[in-house]
């Protein structure tokens, strides 16, 4: 049986990305994404996770408030809360993060001098 798990969102970063390295030295970046759902609908907040080179690129170039396109897969990650109760976190594990605007204060560079923002 075939399966398919892919989602695409355009939204704004709710905070600066949080870059860390796992115990096995794998770069990971996490950030929240605010997605406007239109008139009379609440803003949808998503937790986004990026790995490896994409994590490094996002941590370098993305900032709070920037509009980005995120494409990836929906993931349910089990964890225990502070009371020891089993829970599941819903996350988007991104394969593409494309910056849709420049950071304020960026110095213009010649094409080819800057790594691609979507890693």
C-alpha cells in the first residue's frame, strides 16, 4: 500500500530559530511558525524542526517575523510530560525552508556569493 505524508505552509516565524546539536553531533533547529488562516479564523501555530545542513542554514538566515515557505512531513513525537504522562508532540519535519523576504539590515551581495536559503 502506498503512503504519502507531505505538507506545505507559508507563515511567519514566531521566534528566532533555536539551534542545537544532538548527542551524536547532528545539527537541529526548531522554530514556531504562525500561519494566517483567513478572516475570522485563529492563527495556526506550528512547531517546525530542521536537521543537518538545512538546520544550519535556517539558524543563520531566518529571524523572528520573517515570512517563509516550509515544506515537509507531519510527525508525531512521543514524550513524557513533567508528571510522567505519555504525550505526543505534533511537528513538521521540514525538508525545505525558503525565505520569502530578506532580513532587515542585510548587506546586498552578488548572486552566487550567498548559500541558498533553502539549504
